C-alpha cells in the first residue's frame, strides 16, 4: 500500500489552456474526494465519488470543471479554459467508507499555476 | 461567517511549551477531524472525534459537542511539530455524507 498518489505534482499553464490531473487512491478504498486549497485557506470540497458514481458536487465546481472515476479506481479532474483564479493546490483523498466516522487519506496535491 | 473557525491563526512557541489550538463550529456534526499539513502540501489525519477526548503520544484532542468546540493540545512541543493544523467537520444535514468543511488552519512554529 503506497498511499494516495497524484500526478503531476506541479503544473504551470497559460490562461485558456485545459489541464488534467490524476489521482490514484489507496487500493480497495471506495470513496475518492477532490478538494481545492488556496494560499492561507483550508481545503474546500469540490466533489466526491463512491466507487464510480459521482455522488456530490460543490457549487464551486463550475461547468469548466469535470471529474471522472471510470472504473472506480483512479480519478481525473479536468479544468477547461483555465483562469488565473484556478491557481491553487488540488488535493485528492480516499477512504474506505463504512459510516460517518471514516478517515480520509490525502495525497500530496497538485499545485496549479495559471499565468 | 465561516462555519468552522480556528484560533489562533498563527502561533509561535518555544520548544517544550504546552500548545493549545482551538476550533469552534456552528453546524451540527457527526465527527470532527484534526489534520496536520506540512510545507509542500501533504495532509495527515491526526484525530477523528465525535465525543470526549483522544490521546496519541504528545497530542491530545478534546471535543465538547454541546458547546460546539474542540481543542488540540501539544505537550512538550518540538520544532518538528511546526506545521499547519487544520480542524474539519463532517456536517449533519439531510442525507449528505459527502464532504468535510475545513477551518483555515493554525500555522504553528516551534523555535528551538
């Protein structure tokens, strides 16, 4: 068990470009979460999956953002037509959900800078 | 007003001092988490509480559900404790079990 991994760790892009991030959760974990964290703030929930089903999306997730978890394992988060305001750390977490007292395991994050 | 408030925002301590970080929340919760975030972004879960008190090594976390307040204590602080400590709550509303709401974090710096 190697923990939650995210790729890439850093991404610099120009405004208007599309970017895609990948998250590989801990194997056997049925839940996968995406969060966004800006400088000096705590993480903010974006969306989560239970297996391959996307169960909840935050209002923060505009129509330029899309996330998938096609086989219930890894997940991708795509941002289309990036804006400077999208610059942030994108965090992924996974858990084996069996009730409200789950523990989420976080990946190292992908730091995005939009120029 | 944020649903999860932490204090202080920044804390500088001398090695060996006893440290307290506070978290207040305004919503009904099913659980409260204390997380540690090191420079570079990695987040580690320290505690999950729904009542009472938990202890792990030099770390102690308490929660008072009636007062909607939790504290994280560090005894005999050490420079390696320097990190951002984040309080997060799992909200009770409707049938949603999805997301955590996070505080802004408390940046702790322990000087040798």
